[in-house]
C-alpha cells in the first residue's frame, strides 16, 4: 500500500511539473521554473534516492534475519553475524561490519554487547540521506516563487507610463504580464514545495518504520539490546545477593548488618549501588507505616516509618536486602533524606485535605547523626512543609548513642529543643551502657522484645521496667507478637507498643483507611 502511495505522489509531482511548463506565460517564468526543477532534481538525487535505497536495504536485512530464524535460534545468530552483505547497501554494510568487529571483541572479553542502534541510528540515516538539506528544499522552492513574484511585479511597474494614451495602454499590458508572471511563479513554487514535502515526509516516515521493524526483529532473533542484556545481568546478580541476605541467621537481637563485610567483599556494593541511585531517581523507594498503639485501648497514637524498595523486576524489598551496602558507603543518608522528605510531604497533603495526622516516627541512623546537620535538616523540613514539630518523632539507635557519647547526646539536645520527640530505638535493657554518657538525652526508649526471648525473660523485663521507673524514663515496646507478651507488658506498666500482634507494616493508603475507622 505504501509503495503505491509513493508512486502516486511521484506521478502527481511529475504531472504537475509538466503542466506548469506548458502553462508558463513567458521566458522569465520558464527560467524561474527551471531553477525550481533543478532544486527538485537535486532533492531527488541527494535525498529521495538514498531514502528509497535505505528502505529497500532494511527490507533485505529483515528478510535475511527471518530466513536465518527458520533454523535454531542460536544458529540464526551465527548466520546473521557472518553475513558480509546483510543489507547490500554500502553505508549500512560498512556500519554493520564495524559493529560486528566490536561485538566480537566484547564477546571475547565477556562484556555486554553494544546495541546495533548505536552504529545504525536515525542520525546515521539522516546524515547519509542529506536530511538537513531536504527539509530546506520546500522553503527554497517557495522562496524562488516569491522571488519570481517580485521580478514579475518590478518588470511591470518599471515600464509604467501615462504620458500618452498609447504609452498608458502599453504600460498596462506590460503590468498585467508582470502580474501574470508573479502569480505563476508564486503558485508554481507553492505547488512544487507542497508535493515535494509530502513525498519526502512519506518516504522518510516509511524509512523509519522499516528501520524500526528491522531493529525489533534483530533484537528478538539475533542479539537483545544492550539495556536488556544489562537488566538481565543485574537482575540475576541482585537475586543472588538478596538470596544470600535472606539466608542470614535471625537469632534474638541479631542484626543482619553484622555480616555486611563478608557480603561486600563479594562485589555486592558494585552491583547494588547503581540500582539504588537509579531507584531513588525513579521514585522506587517508598515508605510503609506500622501503627503504634496504646496497649490497653488499642488506640493508635502514631506510626513508625519503614522504608521499602519497589524494585522494577524483583518486587517489594525490605531494608535487610540493601541496608548492608548503604550503611557501608554512607549512602544511607541520601536515602533517609529522600524518605523523610516524602513523609513530610504526605503529612502536609493530609493536612491540606482536612485530615489531622498522627505523629510519624522517623528512623535516624548513626551515619545520619555523624554526617548530617540534623537540627538544620529537620528545621528546613518543618518550615518547608509548614508542619508542627509534634508530628515528627525520631527513633535513634541506642548503640549510636552509647558509641558516640561526645557527639550524639549534644545533637539530641538540639533536636528536643526544637520540639521533636526523641526515642532511643532497639534498646536491649542494658542501662549500664549509659553510665559513661551521663543523663540520657531522650524522651523515651523503645524496647526490642527480641532481646528477651530467653527462659528468664520475665525477670529481665521486670528489672528493666523497674530501672526505667527509677530514672523517670518512658518505655515503648516493639516486636509484640503474642497475647502473652501483651499481658506481661501491661502488668509491668508499659503503655504503648507496636508489633505484628496489632498491625503489620502497611502501605500509606491502608494506614489512612485505618485511621479513619
């Protein structure tokens, strides 16, 4: 069908050119028309012919691939890569030979093959078919028509004279002839310009279609595109990395970060970091919310923000899958800043909708405390989103507090002075670790019940809560997973907590629905 359309447009242009020659009113009009025809011939020679040749060449290449694919797929790849004249068109075959030479070197070195579209691209086709000149030809033809118009009018107006009746009649006749020339050249330029533009656009679009069909078939039958190869390689590597991480032991109080050195030595960081950077840019990192409730009434009093990675091919990933790498190179701060901003933005949106949100608890790592000016960071977030400080609560690792006694407590004093509530997270009940720190600069402690799964856990919990009461420190429990744990915590005077017994971490939409019940 496309072939018939192109032939029809070409015939119409040829017929229009012949008709215009036959209707030329004078020699001046013929001269202008001849210049236009020369430009058309140049366009056909430099632009139309190469476009048609490239289109035909892609059809040949497509046919060769389809014939090769009739055998086994692996053999089809070899057959196509051995072709010396796949297109039977000089420029395309030379580019394909260059691509094959580089591909052979990459195969030998085990690299991801470069994409054929890097060697034969739309820019390549544009340069070799003089597209830059072709798109100017319609304008040149129109310009020649306008030039003929001016010449025709000037020739008529230049001889205008009314000195005698005969002179006036003669001048008017010349003026009419000039107007006729002007009208003729203008119309000729417009007609030829439109017809050439239509023909070239149809041919060029048909070329791009043939090019696209060839590339699509080549990628399916011969060699996948480089980005697909890279995605496949990264997919397999990340699956293996996450498989190893998931197999780490989960004994009481165990942190999956304790084996990060052994994992990183196997190249995990080099594999994972480009994915993390891209994931942040693409918005793949999101946050879930785990409600915090009062133990007696089950009333929600807030929620802890928990990061999740919605990986494009591996699905939803928990922090245990990527935190070892991020903690190792301090990129955790970049991710935390990204999540904190998303949380504050969500709180602001809820407030704009007339919803009164509960406080959101943000996790602050040791790296955040040492690398960031946290008072300035949270001051900026509160001001930018116009949030009251009561809506943000901070969970700071108890280990970070005790390992950096000269830095962390001073930072927490400033944060509390801003009106932010600070909780020491992942507390194991060891108050002796805080002896050297002095006064505990926090509003509360979050007790991790995983540290209390031994046979004498009841006695340990009793001692822990007794010590907390003597120091005037509020304790929240995390990791509540059974009714027995809940009853014991209530008997010890614990007022708030969180865990799977109440709620699992949930998407923002589910959390919002829950708060509205």
